């Protein structure tokens, strides 16, 4: 029994099923064992309808009747049904989930889990629940039954359950991933037992222990990887001689050039950065702060000091428009201080690129601001001392090449994603973290309002009058997390509707992820220049873009976004001196969604919102996977503070004992696997 054996040798099934499994990354026995349930249905003690408590989440079983689909005048699809059991009936409702009408039939027996609510007229109801059709095997099992994420038509939860069960014999063969002494000290289940229990738990207590054990392991490897990269980085570059020091006189010179004073948070972050820069070890620091909190100016201080110490600096931005914006800002601030800079992007003519490259090589330039094109231009710097990377997760591994090739400069990464500190240290374990959690004085935060569907037309008329006064508007289309193609389709549709029916008198633009970078930049530039009044977009709108005249942000289906994400979208307005507005449309009636969106009306700090939302939802949903660069954890929750701390301590002490892990070949092997998977997607 080899856990690395391909499933084609071990599983009795069709090649079509095998192909479908491969699509979700399951090709070997081990992969299959690592395909964990999405949730569980408790048939060991099924809930009676009379025992249901509003506000709680429950799994109930019954027969579907009175299945109906109807549309509201506003175009919402509502599916309703009754769930009948021996002790009564329960109303089921789903909003805008049309696929349910295709899979559910009257007479079906289902197990459904979700939140119990009091519906209209006082009847108990379950809204938007996730369900599964029942097979005898589940009920007769009289146990906690795993429910898996299905895939396509072939790979259903039931199918997965049936095929996985026999494979559990392999769990006894699973080698331990952690040192035995560590597992014992942390009181973890063996890996085999943990995997067995996560699929077919004997009890909820066992399930919890299994989850803890697997979460520990997952977080341990995540942090071990980060810490090791940090160690490598420092060992590799110690003594590189890139010491950037500061003096009172230099700091004074910079402060005198600024038209304002640093906020307290900017001062603290700068002090942390200055302390790193003067060491003979390269800095690797992440600077976090809401859009507009003043990260760029702090980075400018570091660049200024680098130049004054005789080093060059590079600033990388994810798009051309952001790079130009940075360049303008630096020019305005740093040029008078004697810093010589150039901008290098995809649209820089080849001749100019050559000239910049040669000046960087000869040391005639102190600063280059650029996009990916800068990485592609394969520039040899004379003496690169500092690399500033804006929205680092938008760059792949190429940025590391730039850094390695140039004698490991100090690296300062900037991000507007408000990841709480402990979390940031966990997921970006190789970086130190500074946080700017305060806005410069005098900002007028946007007024945020949830707009009920019946006020839609009214709000559209209001927007019209604002645009007539010369204001500009962002309209963000619903997030479709699973499929960019669908998202783009719906954005195009919305664009057509708005430009033909709602705002025919204005010039509208459309921005989405399937456009080429050049097209995106052109549209953004037209919007920035005021040639477009209303920009309809998916979430691709740049975080850092400065359009002072854009004062309205309208977000469709706001409940689908994480709070942190909504906050970032909202940060795109309110750059000027006029009052700005953020309107949230929502189709959800769930209490949770309402609470979350209300928080946005009342809280203006991105960090506060992120912390709050992390308690309610997973990090992927809070920050938006595609944008945040946060790894997709299988079992661990990034809110498991205690396990995070314990696993980090364990990873640290292991590295202290054995920095190269030469005595732990299995751990090293596993670490490589984990990192390859991460870099691969
Ligand atoms: P971020 O990069 O975090 O989005 P920026 O550094 O671009 O923010 O700053 C946003 C705007 O606020 C800029 O116009 C900048 O000049 C201004 N600003 C930055 N810090 C301060 C401050 N301490 N007081 C007043 N204005 C500031
Ligand atoms: Mg910025």
C-alpha cells in the first residue's frame, strides 16, 4: 500500500471520474486523503424541528414539498419549499440560486444545514441553506457524515464519501510529518488518526482534535517556510555592506521639504525602517496602511536616505498608471532634494530605456520607478541599496531575481490590505511588519450608506445630478469568485444596461480583468482625465489610484465582498476636498450580511473592519483571494491565535536547533512540496 500510488491503480472507477478528480488536483491516494470535507451533517443525533432555536445553525432532515420558483419585480429569483418531517414543517428559501430549481425535486429527502430564522408570520425558516440529498447509507450510518465539495456532474459528495471510505485503510501508512517528540509535546493525534477522524469522525470532540492537529501541522509548515526564507535571506546577505544611516541633519532636510508633518503612526513606522536600514543585514519589511494613510511618503524618506548614503533605489508598481503617479509624486518631493530619478514602463521607448539602463549602471541615477518592464529590462544597477515594492503580491518570483542579482538590497513592501499584525507575521513569515493605522488629519471620510432595492432609482437620479455637477463615479459589479469569465460577462451586461438605459447622456467606461494591461491603463487614464464620467468595473480597479474628482463609489451585491475589500474599494473615492459617498447595494436578507454592511457604515478604519470580519468569515473571503496573496489554508483558520503561536514557537525552536534542517530530511522534503505548490498557483 503506497500512499503515493496513482488512483488509477487503487480506485475502482471510470477514467472519466479519474479525469474529473485530476481537475481538482487529486491524482494520488495521498491527495484524495487530503481532500477534506467542507462540512458535516450530524446524523448521530438529528435535530427535531421543535428543538430549533432561531439564530443558531442546525442540520435538519426532511422531505421537500411545494417547491416553487418565482421572480420579484426587481429581477430577484426566489426559490421556496417546505421541509416536512414527522414533527412538523419548516420553510426553506433561497435567493438568486437558480441552480437549486434544477437539482431539487418535490419528494426528495434532504439534509440541510443553515441558520434558523423567524420568517414572516412567525414561522421558523431556514434561508439560503446548503443541502445534500440523502442516501440510506447516511441515515443508517447514524454518525457524523462528511459533506464534500462536489466537482462537476461526476464528483458528488456522496461519490466522494463512498470512494474515500475504503481508502482510510491507508491512513495507518501515513508517515508522521512532525518530529515525534513535538507531536507528543503538543498532544497531537497521529497524522493517520487525524486524517481518519477528519473524514469520518467518531464524535465532535475527536473531530475538533483532528482539526487542531492538522491545523497545527499546516501552520507549522507555513511558518517554518517563512522563517527559513528569512534566515536564508539574512545568512546569504549578511555583511553586504549596504548600511543606510541617517543623521539629524538629513532627517531635518527631508522634513523641511514636506508640506506637512508626519502622523504619529508614520513616525513609528519610519523609526522601525530607519533602524533596519542602518544594519549590515538587508531589511525585509512590509509596510501596511489604508489607502491614503501616507505609506508612499514614508517610502520616500527611505529612498532619500538611500540616495544620500550613495545607494540607488528602485520602486516597483504593479501598473503603468500607478508607476507614473508615484513618479510624479517623487519628482515633486525628491527632485528639489537633489535626487535624480527616471520612469521606466512598458511604454518607455526602447532608446530611452537603454539610456536609463546605462545611467543606472554608471550611477548617474539615484532612483528608478517602474513596472514589470523594469524587471524585464534586466538592468545592472551600479549599487542598488533599496527596493520598494508597491502591492508586492502582484509581483511573482521575478522580483526576487532583481533583488538577488543586485547584491540583496533592503526591501520595503507596501500594501493597503489591512492584514492584522499577527496574521501578517504568520502568512508572510519572512517579513517584519510595520503598520500605519492612522489617517493624516483633515481627511473627510466617505459617507457610506446601504441602499435598499426600492431606493435604487432614486439613487440613480441623484448620481445623475452629481455627474451633471461634474463629479465622477465608480460602479463596481458583483464579485463572481469562482469564475472570472462569468464576472466579465456580468460586467459587460451591466455596462450595456447602464449606458443604454440609465445614463445614456454620459460617457461610460468598462474595466475588467480580461482586458489587456494597455487597455486597462488607457481606460483608467481616460477616467483620470475626466473623459469618462462613470467607470463600470469589476474589482480590478487599482487600489492606489488618485482621482480627486471621483466622489461616488457604488457597489453592487456588496454582501459578496469581504469588509476589508469593500473598504479598499471605498478608499478609491475621497481623495479630493469634496465630500464623497459610498453606496452599497445588497440583495441579501441575511442578518449576518446586514451586520457586516452596517459595520462599514460606522467604522472607517480598515484594520478594525478586517479584525471584525475575520471573526465572522475566513481570510480568503475577507481579503479576496485573488488580490491579497494570502495562502489558501485547508484546515487552519488564521484566527486560531493559540495554534498559530504554538506552531510558530515550535518552528522557531526547531530552526534554532538546526538552521539548515539537515537532520530533518522529511521535514525539508515536505517543506519543498508545500512551497512548490504555493508558487505553482
Ligand atoms: P498611501 O501610499 O498610503 O496611499 P500616500 O503616501 O500616497 O498614501 O499619501 C496620500 C496623500 O496624503 C498624499 O497626497 C500625501 O502627500 C498626503 N499625506 C501623506 N502623509 C501626510 C501627513 N502626515 N499629513 C498630511 N498629508 C499627508
Ligand atoms: Mg499609495
